[in-house]
């Protein structure tokens, strides 16, 4: 099937550990690495990851190459570095300086692998309930403290040349249902306003912002991720480079690919995040190719400009520098 350039809107997951096995059937604008793409061997795995990223950049670049590396419960590098603290534990132990330190650590490691985007930090408010959707991934229940922690993490990360991404706008604090499974909902205006505060404090026109699959009154029955009134047309004056959370998650499961792609583009997203299966990625690419050019072209131009800003971190993999970094991460985690 001949594809329009609209498929470059996809920021996609994939299967395989080596570039030869990455054959999605279309040319994406970005890729997302998961544990399934990382050889767990702590000696050979990092070099293999570096080679994978370098080969994909050579084939499709400039690419946005992302990973979810928060630390704690969401740590794609765990097999190589061991257990590390999440944002709440870091903030409780070391305040904003500790968050900056960990952001810098993760930035250095990701840069050595060739990864130029980290889908972190979480800017949602902490909820102490045992069935909270996010738990210790959130720094604090206080909006100002959350903004300080997330902002410091971003400073450390981006000082190392890796772009961060605030998530999950407009805020999942107070939800119980995991949006990977279904569509959570918030109706309390006080809670919604509090959740927005860290994003308001940290957003700017060049900041990557991931929008949650979350139903709020303003989204009129849709997930916020699919609703213009919660993305580029939000009433809070928040500007960002918008992307939806993974469109294969349960929270977005009630809409067809045609509908999801159309609504994402109308909402103002500049990329389409599809992470779980090759079939889902291909279905999204095909839906995007059927959209009118007037709908997808502005988003494609914005995503292209982002990719050109990102650093490709070219250069050989340096095993000695990687080992020294791993030792530093483990020492910091034990302190």
C-alpha cells in the first residue's frame, strides 16, 4: 500500500532488539523503546541498544527516540542498573536538588545510549490511597512541591541534552482506575484545579506535554487526550508540544482508529503515540494516511521541527564510561 507522509506522525513502539527486525511497514517519525527492546545482559545489552538506535537514526532520521525512564516502578533500564527510587522517594529524601540530581543521572545514561527523549517526569499529584492509580511515581500531594520536584528533574535531564515530557495533563491525581485498563474520570472542580497547577507552572510552548486518557467535565464524554477543549483549545492558557498518551491503552479503547486519529489531529497533537502491538501501529498509520492533508500537515510540520531540534547523540558507545555511570547510579540509589 502506498502511504502518505502522514505516517511520519507516528511515534511508535516496535518489536525486536536489533534494527534488522524493526519492520513496522511504514516510516515513523519517532520510536519508543520498552524493556522488550533491551537485551537484559548488563554487559552487552547497552551496546546493543546503542547500535539499534544508531541504525534506526541512519534509516529514518531525524527520529525522536523515547523511553519511559522515571526511576522506581517505571524504569526501563532496571535490568542494567538495578532498583532505583521513584520521584516521591527522591523528593522526600533530597528535595528538589535530589530530583535534579536524578534527572541529570538519567539524562547522561540515556544520552550514552542515543536516546533523546524521556517520557518523564510525572507531574500528577500524589494520592496516599492504597489503590491510587500512580502511587510513588508522584512527588507530592502539594501542587507547589510537585512543580518544584518535576521542574528540577526536567532541569537535570535537559541539561544533559535529553528532552523531558510532562505527564499526565491535566492531571490524574485522585483517580483509582488505571488508564491502561479503562477510562478514569474526575468531576470535582477543586481537585481538577489543583491537578492543573504543576502543569501551569512548568508548561511553555516548546515543552513536551503528554495528555491523559481522563474524562473530565470539560472533555464532554471524551478522554481529555481526544478533546480539543482540553488540548490546544484548553481554557487555561497552557501552551505545549502536545502528544496523547498511548492510543492503544484501555482509556482510549472505545474509539476506532479513524476516530482517534481524527480527534487527535483536531485537538492539536503533533504526534500519534502508539506503543503496544505492530498491528495497532499499522492500523494507526493506515488511518492517518486516509486523513485529508489539510488536517495532518500542520501536525507533521510541528513534529518535524521538534525532531530537528532533538540531539542525535552520534558517536561510538563507550563501555568504560557506561560502567562508571552505572556504578554512580547504584551508589546514588544506595545512599
